[in-house]
C-alpha cells in the first residue's frame, strides 16, 4: 500500500498543488480547511504537516510565523513543495522537509510539536493502520498539543457523485462497490478509480478513533458542506463576487453543525492531546 500511494502522488505531480485553486468549489474547500485551523495558529509554534503534499498549507502556516516541518510519502510532492516554499520566500520558517509514511514518524522525537496537521486525507489511505498513525501523531505532540485532520467522508462523497450526475455509478452499484462502501467505508482497488484503495469515514467513527487513542476536546466539520453535490451550480453562481461571498458565509455558518458534518466531501477533525 505504501508504494502504491507513493507512486500515485509521484505521478500526480503539480496537480496536487493546483487542485485547491482550479475551481470555485475547490477554493471553498481550501478556505474552509483554513477557517477550521486559522485561529489556533500562533507565531513560533512548531507544526508538523504530516502528508503535506505540495506544501500549500505548510506555506500558509509559515506565512503566519509558525515553524513548519514538512513530511510526505511522495518525493515528487516534496520537490514541488521545496520550489513553492522558495517562491513564497518563507524558508526562514521551514524547519525541515522529510520523506516517510504517517504510520512511522520515528524521525521525530516524542512531544516535539505543538500541532500536527494531516490535511488532504492521508489517513484515508492507511486503511486498517489508521490507529497506528493516530498513535504516532499523539506521540510526537506535546501535552495539550493540537491535531487537525481531514479525511474522505463516506456520505459526502456519495452526495458529490449524485450532484455530478454520474449515471453509470448509480445504475451499476455492484461494479462500484456501493454496498461495501456504505457498510464498511472501504473502497477497494478499482479499474476506473485512479487513486489507491481508500477508507471513507463517518463523523462518529473518526471522533471515536481520536478519543480511543489519547485525544480529548474533539470538534468536527464538513468541507465543503453546503456546496457538496452542487459543484456545477457553485461554479456558475460563484463567478459573481457577492454570490460567492454569500455561499462562503453559509458554509462557514453550517460546516461545523452536528447535523451537517457528514454532508461534506471531506470530514474535518480537531482534537487535543490528553
């Protein structure tokens, strides 16, 4: 599994950097991820960006004066991140760039970081080893340190596919393993899915995973939540600045509501190390 994920993101290349700005819908997704974490970012705090990809979030954290360590499974993504860090001129706030797997953070000391961020769903790719990754996050965090995660969301992804009007998906549920995904959250290797096998989470499942592995004070969000399943409409309406701002405001008001978090394409979680 490690090599499969690495190979995928090595080949994915610059698309990983571009994916959060290529559409209005993806921009909303990025802004919600930042809204979820922004008020917790303090100048000088040490952050491990675990599964940093091309470094888009790492750079934003560095711009705010945080001391950031980048960590990713893909050598190619780390090369892109290094270039983007240079372009953004935030090198002074980058403490290191490391290659590895989130299930093994042995390159880092116990209680080394004030915050661990695992955005972009790396935890969805480790499948049955997700508890091992959470325990590693716990180990490298200082006491009362903060963990921020985003994972693929089971019900949100189905809602997104409905909105995108993929007739083949809904008319051929056996082929697409719809029943398996609904029952287990696991999507096995599929000939029409470029990404490696993944696990899609429910909110209560992710919350319990954190609590059972040494975290408290959990909070959840769905991203995008209000917009999920409506990407085409968002693309049309969002061209008007006032409409975009209205949609974004509705997202901000709703994305952390308990009744809404399972509606997002991504599931966000915040937790504190006990």
